[in-house]
């Protein structure tokens, strides 16, 4: 990554030439960005026209704005190019919110990692953006250990969170001290992965939350990171929590830390937001159920990681080596990630056909084959490189959709998911009480075509919802290994009691009623409503129990009241007789057990473009899930945001896929023996090389 000082000017020339060539080379990029930019411009123009209107806020935009603002300050404060040096954690903070080119425009000539050997630039100043770790501080001190030949001229040190007194003392007594021009805490100690979602990206959060780790240190660390989130949001929220030990401790510590930080956190908005702290034990069904909205389904059935990196598969399901980032810069992903899979294929294919219709030169090249499928797009890209960006994007998503449908069929998920949903909601699609559940699921458990993971998830859902009176029988049907039984037993550490009397009534008593009001849905395979959504909705409506979810410090009125907007019941996007098949495939695809016409759906596309709205509330709801949040829970935040016209932001110690949840449960007990007793090993057990570091630190 390093380059000489003289190469800085050449890199500037490259920027100019590349920007001019890219504008002529890829006119399509402008078309692709037009929709999102017009949406943002509408927000700005509407906001400027009336101060009473409230715009929706994006966590990513807030973080990006703060980072760009910081680098802009240094750019204006002193002339000349600077070097940006980052550690592993701070690099992830930047990369989830910004692009490198955003940074390079602020007189940054190069971005380098602190941990690697770097070329000295003694004539340049360095901006160190680091996490407050001893290893990072020691590495900076080392850069200036030779006072006659320092690595850089001067240092600007930006810490993602407050530094300890010990670290500050190390700096003060080192040769680094006279070279420091700036030492600043920026309070961005989380990853802003989506508009409404942030994560602390812990790899071992279940262990830290429910295992034998030092919870006091862990809880204090979580509270510190939540202070940085509140500072970024600019809100001092009222804090509520579920009554678990870890949630109560984090809530109390956060309240104390915010009180102590009041003087340093200027311009904070008070009395206009609520933060609810939950832990994974409030809903153990959400991480186990199969979800059929695009993002959740893709994260479950493919190798997409928690930060959205996807490796493309070929027609045979093998990895091609092509990696893609499914993130906020992919407008197709943002538009469709919460759309139900039954509608996804036809919708994306229609957009692709519309694109072809707008660019006749694509199909004119080959009129005999005007109808293009996903596999043919690569030929178009080679023939017409000016459309490479947009065509590659369509190719990626159409390819992913076809692979997901193949996985859905191969794993017989229509039958599996129907039984999962029946157990989770306690009734069949016709609202009839369930009869002989074990007989319904036993053929699936006995089938050699059912994967180990699917069997385990189905068994766990059965035991959570039906109790363990027939545990031995269900385990025998599924041919569970001892390590799989250990995963099931570890549910008790999350507060799930697998007793004979633990029926659906007991679940409702523990977690709150699952059916306070009937919810009409479009698909029988997507009936379950997460506890996160129910709790968030009750909080907004003012009906969330203060005994079950107490305040750390109550409002003077005894209860915080949101300005409740009207529920936006979106109309159905499809008629009942519309074709449900995925484009490019015949009509023998899944019917998704679609119901007759209903008034609303929790599984619809919810991420509509949001403009400034005169009815939008300026109050905010924040929800934080200790132990990891699922993609269905992330989607719930967007749904509440759209429905109640207010910012609803969800954070978590990690983003959980079902496979992640099972892996973390398997290793939860520190005493644990996870021997498979010679039996077959499930895929979530065998891929240990895929696991992240077991370091207690996040990121």
C-alpha cells in the first residue's frame, strides 16, 4: 500500500484521470444512483422548506458524517497530504460506513494498517484512528521510538472510545508525546452495518452473556459501547430492560456512565427517546425458524457472512471465487432485502427487463435471444462493457435467487417450515388447534434427505413449544448425537425450561402473549412475529409492562409517551392470481402456501424509500439485543419504523444466523464436552475453520 512522497502527486493525477474516464465509461452508474440520490435530495429540500418536518435518520449516515467531518477538519487545519493508519477494529468501523475514496478526498494519500510493516513518511503527518487497546497504543509509540528518525512528522490520534488512564500514562511518558498534535475520543465504538442497524460484532457473545465469563467486565464493556452509540445518535434516552441479570446490569451501568458523561456530551437531546435492553433469552424461536425474506433466507441458506460478504456459486452450487458485498451500496439489495422470496424473483426479473427495454443497444446486439436469463448476462457484459456495473448487479441477484430456490426445494423447506410455523404460533394456517404434533414432524425427522441442522432446529422448536414429555421419542426419530443433545440442553442457560408442563401457555407467561391481536399475513410459512417486534410495538403504543420491562430511571410522568403515528397498512403488491414462480423457472415452483387476500403482512417488503413526513415523530426507539439479533428482528425494526413514522434502530452484540446460533450454543458451557460419540457430525460442527477468533473483544 505504501508509496513515496513523489508518488502522491501522481496519485492525484490518477484520481483526476480516473474520475473523467469513469464518467464517460459507465453512464449506467449514474442511472443506478439516480433513484437513491433523488430520494436524498427530496429529503434535503423538504427539510429546508419547513423546520417542523422531521427526516428519518440513518445510523450509517450519522457515522459516515462524523468520520468524514473529522478527516475534513484535519484537511482544512493544515495543508499537505496525510497518512491514515488504522487497526483492525477501526478499519471495520470505517469500511462499514464509508468507502476508501470518501476518505482519500480529504487529503489522505494512503490508508495503512497499524499492525503491518510500513514505509516511513517523515515529512507527512499521520492520523491514527484506533481502538483504545494497549497493542495499538504500543504500536504508535514504536513508530516514534527513534526521536531522530520518526515514522511520521507528527501524530493526530483519534480513539474510537475513551482511553484508560493507564494508556494515557504510557503515551505521556513516551517519545511520542512531543509529536502529538491531536488526541481525541470520537465515540464511535460499533459497526453501522445498515441504515437502522448496528452491531458490536462479538464472536462469543452467548458465552459472555450466559457462560462462566466475568460478566461484570463484559457488561461494563457493553455499556461503554452503548454510550458511544447514544453519543453518535445525539440522544440521552430513557432506559428500559427485561428482567434478566445481564440486561439489568448493562442498563444500570449505562445509566451511570451516561450521567457521568453528561458534561462531555454536548448538544444531546433529552427526553425524546427510549432504549430497551433485551437478551437472547426473550425469544429463542427467532434464531431457529426458517425465514423467507431475501436477506434472512440468503444468510441462512448461503455463505453470506455477518457483514454481508457473499461468494457467488455456479449452477452446481460450487463456489466460483467471485466475492460480492451485499450492503447499502447495492441498491437492489437495499430495495429487496426484506421482500418475501415468493415475490422476489418476478420483481427483480421485471426490473431487469425494464432495464433492457431502456437500453435497446443491449438486446439489439442479439435480437434472436432478446429474453435474457441470469446465466446469459455474462455474455452481455463482455459485449457491452459500458453497462458492466448494472448488468453484474442483476447477474448477482438473479443467480442468488435461483440458488436459493434450489436450496428451498432440495431441503424440502415447504414442509419443514410449515411445521415450524404451526408450532411457533400454536395453530395451523386455518387457526385450528394443533393435534399430534410429533406425528406431523416425525416423517421429516426420519427422512435421510433432511439435513442434521434442519432436524436439530425442528427438534428444538418442538421441545421449546411442546415441552419435553416426549423428548426421548423425538430424539430417537431424529437420531441425535450427544453433541446435538448438548446444544438442546444448553437452551436452559438462556432461560428456556424444557419441562413436561412447559406448554404454549407457559411460553406466553414467560415471554408475553404471542397473539394479543390477530395478525393477517400473506404466507403460511411466515406467520411468526418476533418478540422484538411485539415489545417494540407495545412500547410505542404505551402498553409495555413497566413491571416486566422497568425503567432504570422513570420519567417524571411515570411513563414515556411516543407521538403515535397511524399504522401504515400497505396494500398488497400482488394480486392473488398473480404468478408466484421465480423468473427463469417453470410454474412448478413453490406456492409458499399463500393465503387468500388479507389486509396486511409482516413479511412484505418494508424498506420503502422514506421522505420527510409532516406526521413523522421526532422521538426515537432504540432496541439492543444482548446475545445477538436475527435478520427477522432487524427487519422488524424497519417495519416499526415505516408503520409508526418514527426512527426505530436495532443494535446487537452480533448478527445471528441460525447456524451461528447453533455453533454458539454448542460451545456455551465452559466445562463442555462436545463429543459426537462416534456419530455423524453436523455441518455446523465441522466447519471450525470458519469460526471467528474466540477473543473476548468485539469486532
